[in-house]
């Protein structure tokens, strides 16, 4: 799914709802269901979605609306995705440490 959103720092709930062709109430419901979606809120209560929020919403939309998953199934997929990316970050850092240690060993 390609979203027709201009590049901005923040998006309103109306802009995001229109891009996904859903009611804003669905986005508010998903905010309650998925801890990964936490838009910033002004004092007035106006939601401001970041591009990262929109990407997460896009993934949830794909799982729930296009693949027909349940909310629980989508939550599990998000958790697996998050764990996978965390492992990649840890592995990358360990590779950097290994490389640094090897270069230190060579210089002794």
C-alpha cells in the first residue's frame, strides 16, 4: 500500500485517517490496542503522528485489513518484528566490538 502523505515531521489524525481511508476512530482504537503507536499530544489533546507512527500503522493496517489478522495476531507479529530488529542491533554491536578487539590484539 502506498500512502499519499507529504514528508512532514508530524501528521494530524485526519491526514493519517485519510491516507489509510479509515475513520479517525479506528486510529484511536488502535492506539489503545497497540503500545507501539504513541502519537504526541498537544495540551489541547490534538494528536501528532510521527513518520515512525505512520510506518507502524501501515504495518498494522497490512496485517489487520489486508491479511485479515486479528488484533491479537497483529500484536504477536509486531512483537516478533520488534524482537528481530533488537537482535539485529545487538549482533551488529557485537560485531563492532569483535572488530575493535581484533584490531587491538594485532597492535600489541
